[in-house]
């Protein structure tokens, strides 16, 4: 028998199938060890054949193999789909399905001894009366029936346990121990009475057939409860479920809710887990000991069989698009899995992606709406503050007088506030007032950010740290100015204004340690009259009943990006962060600080008028030829040597120009240029941007993919991205 094997080697030239002779009867998807290039490497059997084109004398044999496959048939189909649609190496796609600790057996399962009471042979009279530890241990096991030997040794002594085993009162069994520590309160929650709207939505998405749904529900409308009930229905049919959230910071809250409802049937997958924890959670799903996975985008690759539903919460979030190798769209992978399993795909959001809502209008998705909060609670009311007017009236503070007054009222009544600013650090840049020089990272073409807590300047791209400057490195002037404020500065100023108030901060700087998200949110939730300051990680999904006030410090920040999605993302973030207020029994208020109070984005946001915003945005994109009316392709080319990068870019352009001649009416925009951020981590970056019409998109895309594969070089990295979320 000939095994068709893909080898686990980091080389694009060997990303293909090799033939090996195998005598052991195994299944497709089995991991094997094979000789390759003078060494032994891991590989995976993707198919079998009775024949081969390799000469018999040159055909090598499989050295060893696992007892059962670790790559399911569905995974192989997804790998093929991703290779075709995202121009991925198949091996890169396979790695997404496997915990890194499993490959090359880096991590082993943790085996521990479990003591179980042998009820058939327990005669307490055989224990000496003065053997106190033995008696107590036996009585303990009579109540518990089983316990870890390590626990018993600590409680009663190892000799006591050993004696009970010798007497055949207790038997020892080996079990795999899960190393994941889910620090969540899983106390059972009271049953929630569903609204009529929730019941209707649950009934619709639980129809046991393939269909993509766009669940458009305002913040606080009870989407999570809909998700859990739909999953419950899937489990009742013997099926499994995937639940995705965009931010790791959301996983403690959503995990708590799911654990309360489903207990040990839930596993967790996200990048914040250690290798051993991810390994254990993966095996729970692989062995069917857990039927629900909760996690960020990587959870879409969970080894679940017989999927009944896939849910992607906050589907508009750009984190569902991978911006590093391997590049892929989580939503497109989810569509493929849903279709393969003939199950529902639910995309939920209070602010759907414009392209998703357009698809719903066209009938590609079935639109489901939840326009009211649970119990018909009112949406928070907005106050827009013109910061130019504040300056004219002598207020140069980062806080408007309106926001200070609202904070005072909120805190004095024992309530909580959340302040949003999507800029971490203390201040955003260092600028010389004399020569205009902006101090940048040596490795990246970006300004350094002042971090007062650490007393350093940081690069937010490569994390390099620099000493504080006393003079301009360009002209020597000491006349330095620091730029826009960050979350650290906001916290410092708040402590001056409200010295008796507990102020929490949540951003990428103070949430890098394990469980940091959970600890911050837990403490904030339990502290009355407190303030949480944060970046966009506080904007979505969090539910704190005492939060009655949300302040948006610099609403305009996102509007200044040179990105066609700038208005959409600003609208979304404003709506999402505003939705954190008034989710309990108290009404919510929002203070939005801006220098452009009449911008259409704000006019729509303060009225929660997504549909009018969508119409306005769609009209602009149709005229200017942006998605959803075209598809953007970007070829990103990078390397150490700028000359080589430029030359490679020219080679790409020459070949793409030939395609344009072939499809003059479909390749409607083509341009090569430096990336806005020219250098990241010492890599020079150029890009080729294309806008492609719908008629011949697939043909053009495949031709671009072929060009990319033909021009691969060892010292140049290139990627082709479809509708990239970040054009910097």
C-alpha cells in the first residue's frame, strides 16, 4: 500500500505530497514518521493509493505511525479549501488544527493516579483500631468514592493509602489530568425567561440544516442567551458546537456563562493558554469529553465531529482575519465547516460588518433582528461635547466639563464608569519643536510611545524599548514635545480629580500575564464607585450592571486613518462601548468628546441608527469602488534588502499588468507603492493594491496566486491578502 504523505517541513518547495510504502493498516489523517532528506520527520497521511510513479528501488518506507488519526477527514477538506482560497501552504493550514505541543511530541499528557473505593472488598474490621489515618482515609473515600492519590497522601499520609491498597480496599487507576485552570465562578445560574423575540430567533437557527444567519441585535438584547439555547438544542441532537469571541478579554465572562449552563461539556481554546493547557483542552474535544468549544479565532479549527452549530459573536471585528502567516478569514472557514456539516452558522453583532449586512440584503445571509434590549430597557443617552468649544472657553484638559460632572454624579451615587481611549501608553510620540523630528523606532518606521510607568519609550510594533531623551537626536535641541495622551495619562489625571476613587486600567500593556484580563475585570466588578479605563478590549461583550456612564475620550481618533473602513470602525466602536452602560436596572449615559460634532458617523451613532449609517456608507463605497462592490487584493512584499524588495515588486507588477490586459474591465485599479509603515522589525515593506470586479474575480485571484507561487524567493517574503483589514 502507498501512503500519500505531507511532511512537516518549513519549506515551500516541499509543500506537496510524497509517496511512502506502508504495511501497517491505518486510517487517513494518521501521523507518521518518515525518512526525508537524510533525516526523520513527522508527516500526515492524506490518502492511499495502490500505485506510485516512484521507482520501486527509491520508494522509502514509513518508519512508524500513531495508532489512530489525529487529523479528521473534515480537516483535510478544510486544508484543501484554505490552500485554494487563501493561497496557503497545506502544511501551514494543517498546523492550525493541531496544538503545537502535540507536534513532535513536545508535550505529553499528564498522567496521575486516582484512588477508587473497592466496594466489593471493604471490611473495616481488618484495619487496626489505632490506624487512625487509614480509618479516616477509608471513611473519606466512602463519601467521595474516588480521589487523586496526591490529595489523599497529603490529607492522610502515603503509608495509609498504600496500606488500603494492600488490603484491596482501594484500587489505583491511571487517568489523564487536565492542566487548564479556568478561574471562573461556575455557580449555577437561575433559569432566564426568554422574550418572544429570543424564542423566535432560537427556533429559526435550530433547524438542523445549512444556513448562514446574520443576527443583528442591539447591545443588551440577549444574544448570548440565544447562543446558549441554540447550542443546547444542538447538543440534544447529539451534535457539537463552536462559540467564537473576538477578544481574549471576553473569554472569562463568556466561559463563566457557558460553564454555568453546560459544566464540563465546555473546552477553551485561545492563544492565552500555555502549550500544555492547549494540548489538554484539544484532547478533551478530540476524545469527545467536551462537546462545546469557546475561544478566539483559533477555536474554529477545534477537532469536533458532527458539528450542529457555529456561532461567531461580534462578527464585525477585524480580529477574525489573521494578519500574520498563515493569513485567512475565520468567517470563510466557518462557512465551509457549516456547509460541510450541514449546520447553522450564526454571525452576531450590534454593528454588523457593512459587507455582511449587504450580503443579508442580497439574501446570502438570512437576517434576524433583535431591536430591543431585554426587558425593554432603554438604550443609553448620548451627550456630544465639542472639544473645540471647550478650548475656546479655557478648558485645555483631556476631560470636558460635561464628562467631569457626569463622573462626579455617577461615583457619588455608588455606580461605575468606563472610559474608552484606543491609545495605550502615557503619550503617543516625542516631537522636536525646533526641527520637527519625530523620534522613531530603529527597527520600525513608527513613532515611539512614552510609557511613564516603565520610564521608557516603546515601539508598539516590535516592543523595543529606549531610554528617555533629554535632547533631539537630530538637532540636539532640548525643546521636546510629547504627543496625544494614552490610557496611562488618563488614569493619572483621574486620580488627581477623584483621589478616593479606585481606577482600573485595561490595555495590552497590563494584560500580558496569564489571567490578567480576568483579575482586572473581577476586581472592577466587585468595586462600587470605580472607573475602568481601557482600549478597545473593554468595548465589546462585557456586562457590568453598575456601569451607568461611558466616556469616549477621543472619538475622532479612528476617523483619521487612511482606510475606507475608518467611519465604519468608528461607528462600531462608539456603539459597542456605549452599549456597556445601562445594562442593569439603572439607565445609562454616554459622553462623546469630539472635534467634529456634526460628522455623519456621530449623528447616526447617537441615535443607534445603523441602517441609515449603512445606506450612507454603501453609497460612498459604490461610487468610489470599494467592497462590497469590488474585492481588494493586496500583495505584500518584504525583506531585509530594499533593492531586492523593489525588484521583486517590479517582477510582480510586470506579470500582473499582463493579467490586466487580459481582463481590462475587471481589474479596475492597480498600483504599487511603499507600505504606509515602510519598515517593521527591520523588514522593508512594499505592496501592490488591486481592486477587482465581481465577474471574473476567481479567475484573476487564481492567476495572482500562481504568480506569487512562481516568484517565491528565500530572502523575500510575500503574501496575497483578500480584502485585508489593515492596509498599513
